[in-house]
C-alpha cells in the first residue's frame, strides 16, 4: 500500500493527532496553523503528535518511515509538517 497516501491523507492524520493531544476540534487545524503560536503546543505535545502521526502512517509508508527529532523545530506549521511527512513516505 506504499505510495497510496497524498497530502490530504497526511493532513487528516495530523489534524486528528493534534485534536487528540491538544483536545481541540480537528476542523480547527489547517495547513497554515502554527503548532506553537496558534495551538499552544509545547515540546511534549509536539512529541506526542509526532508519535501518533508516525504510528498512523507507518503501516502505509515505506519501511523505516520516521520524523526526525532534530527536524521538529523547523516544522512550525501544520502544512510544513504535512509536506515533510509526504516527502518521506
């Protein structure tokens, strides 16, 4: 099933992960939404979001799919995170 994911699929996963961790409505999360400035996510919340995204996408991604910890700081918005994940699927 590798390669069957597109940006919309990944966005839905990130929206749901944000909703779960931050206890918000997933429809309030958009590509332009900033994790820290708009959602108030701290570093622990970001790690939890990443874990959910990795676990959800891994079965449909190439083997070894992983979001690097050192790349987290550069991913300021939901859209940047989606692009990052899609590029590594």
